[in-house]
């Protein structure tokens, strides 16, 4: 049909613009999914968001994507996958997020250890934007 052909032509000619717009929507979709308790959808959108990042992405953008991804993993009780995220970030972006150790503890239902690790992390570094990652993840996982 002519409409299908014109849409295909539009998207193929404007692929980079469409991919950029989709990346922005993925972040919001992951946030809404987390708030709605749909952790698998949050995981899906945040993983695609993280995969769309490249070496030119800022550390702050990568950190925001990792936070969304890890919050979903905490709620789904997936500590091994969080370890994989740590290795991925170190390998792909040369970034080490020490606060992920607290997230691993939270995903393993070791909440006291998670709070202790996050407290220790915060004493060593200023990370105000990450304070709630583990605590919110703990409570979201038990809201069901």
C-alpha cells in the first residue's frame, strides 16, 4: 500500500532521529514500568537503553541507565545479573560502580548487609543521586 511504503521510506531516511527518540522514550518507559511494578518490562526497556549507549555517552547517562536496570534486577531478585552489569560497565565503558555491591546484597535478600554496604559507600563518596537505589529496590520488591 502507498501508506506503508511512505512510512518505510520515512523511517529508513530518518533512522538515527527515530533511534534517538526511541532511546528517550525507553528511559521513560522503564521508569513507568518500575512505578507500575512491571519489573520485566522495566528490565527490557532499561537493557535496550543501556545497549544503545556508546563510548561517547556521558558517565551520567550511563549511570542513569544502570540505575534503572539494577532497580528492576533488585526487585526480581537477580544478584548474579547485577554482577554481570558490573563487569559489562567495566569492560564496555571503563566505569566501576562500587554501589552495585550493595545492590547485589539487596537482590540476595541480605538487606542489613545492603544497608551497611551502601552506608560504607556513601561515607567514601558523594553519591546523593544513588542513595535511594538500593532502599527503593528493596521496598519495591516487597510491595507485592
